[in-house]
C-alpha cells in the first residue's frame, strides 16, 4: 500500500498527526487540509504543506504564520 | 514504489503533468509547487492542490482564479 504518514513540523521536529494517510484535500480556502487514512479516520489540519516525499511515505505540514 | 502521477484538472478533465512523482514542495509563497519524479525530472506547477489520493497514485492540481 502506498499511503503515507502525516507529520506537523514544529521547531524542526516532526510530530505524527496520522498514519496511513490516503486522501489529502484542502478545506475551502481557510488554510487547512482534511486528511483521511485507509481506516476512514479523518482530521482537519490547520497549516500548509511543507513537503511531501511519497517514496519515503511522508507528508510534512507546517503552521502558517 | 509509491510515487504518484500528477494531473492538472481543467474543465473537469485530467491532463497528465508528470508521471512517477516523488517530491512535492511549495515554491516560496507564489502559489506554485515544485514537483520532482523518481527520474530527477522537475516541473514548476502554477496552481494549488485539489486532491491527493495516494492509494490511487494520483495528485490533482487546479489553477487558482
């Protein structure tokens, strides 16, 4: 499976937000994303995408100023 | 491998931008993304992420108004 783990980068550290993320979708223009994993769990992540590395199965978010 | 194909959605149709994308990174706050595939090819995509579906290996971009 090709899902990825989502992390929030804070002070240079990666805090796990959710494992096995399948879907990432922006929420309507309010600077957040809805993520959903393969188990159907959902979270709203306030912030922006900092980097995605699919081969490494990583999605990094960061807070916007 | 868990790379994905990137598409631009235009008038409801998906136009292939790049295959086998590994890295996605926002360009410095100018509303575009740098994408790179597993072969080291790079493109700058003007627009925003519309949807990512990792299990389906799809990244959809759309133009911003």
